C-alpha cells in the first residue's frame, strides 16, 4: 500500500485559511529559504503555473505522482482559467456537482470517494498520493490518511478554516521528523499509528 499524505499549510492555531479558506496570509510568508525547501523536497506540490515562470517546470516528482483535491480547492484554479493545475501528476477532484471534467487530465470522483482512494493506495507505485485539501475533503478522507506533513507558519488567526471538517474522533500520530526555518515556519511529519 502506498501512502496518502495530507500536505498542508496552517497557522500556529491550526487553521488552513481564513474563514472562507483563503490561505494567502500564509503564502505571503514563503521566503527564499522556504521556497528552496519546497522546490527541493516537495517539487510536485508547486502548481504547474507557478513552476513555468520560474523555469522549474521540468523538476522530476520526488514523493507524489497523484493528487486528490476537493472541488472548492480546484475552483481556485478554474477561476484563473486553469483546468489542469498539477499537470505533472495524475489529478483527481472530488465533486458530486461538477459532472464532466473540464480537462481530460483531471478525473472527477463523484461517488465512493473512500473506495476510490483505497484503490489508488493499493496501486503499485514508488510514489505516494498528495491529499491537497481542503478541509471538507480532508475530513472525508481522515481515516485513510497515513502521513501528515504540516507546514506551520508563524501566525495566529483566531479563527478560520480548520485542518479537517470532521466529527470529533481522537487518532494518534507519531512525530517522525521536524525542521525549523529562519522565517519561523516549522514543518512536522507525522505517521498514523497502526
Ligand atoms: N492551507 C493550505 O495548504 C490549503 C490547501 C488546500 C486548500 N486550501 C483551502 O481550502 C479551501 C477549500 O476547502 P473546503 O473545505 O471549502 O473545500 P474542499 O475540501 O476543497 O472541497 C469540498 C468539495 O469537495 C467535494 N467533496 C467533498 N467530499 C466529497 C465526497 N465524499 N464525495 C464527492 N465529493 C466530495 C464537494 O464538491 P461538490 O460541492 O462539487 O460536490 C465539496 O463541496 C480553499 O479556499 C483553499 O484555499 C488550503
């Protein structure tokens, strides 16, 4: 089985965006050192449109070859006129309303989300699956998550979109690694205890 990894940016108080989900307060804190970390360790998590102008669109994938995102997260790309935001991976968007995919490279998962993700996890691949978010999709897939990579930016928001939109349930994870950056960002990697 390969891993489903929730790779997510959040505030110190655990929010992944403002109350509507807008994460630009965190994106603006990415400095040269942290961008270099993302480029080196998680190049595939940078969207295609951001890679091209930087001349890094040919960076090989390092950890993931598949991305799953919720329709409202995908909407952010659609609003920019981008139908294939992560062209360097196999792309899945969970949606019961989108119907036909706007792009041949993006597959819509409209039913049996957990079953479809389990099937993806059962595929033979050296690469894992990037669970991009947002909160609702992460809540629907919380029991399938094997690994958490949490990029905690040095801000407190007071309120906002939580990491998971899910019911109360305590799930233990083990801290595998952590790394602090000069700008105060902390990246922690946790593995689900099985
Ligand atoms: N901080 C970060 O790193 C980060 C990363 C990603 C996203 N975000 C933020 O997250 C926000 C979006 O989060 P969100 O919670 O509002 O929405 P979301 O999780 O991105 O998408 C929710 C949508 O996914 C579909 N969905 C959810 N569960 C499903 C299921 N079981 N089967 C089929 N489809 C399902 C539904 O689409 P339909 O309504 O079409 O049925 C639902 O409306 C964005 O504003 C974005 O900025 C932040």
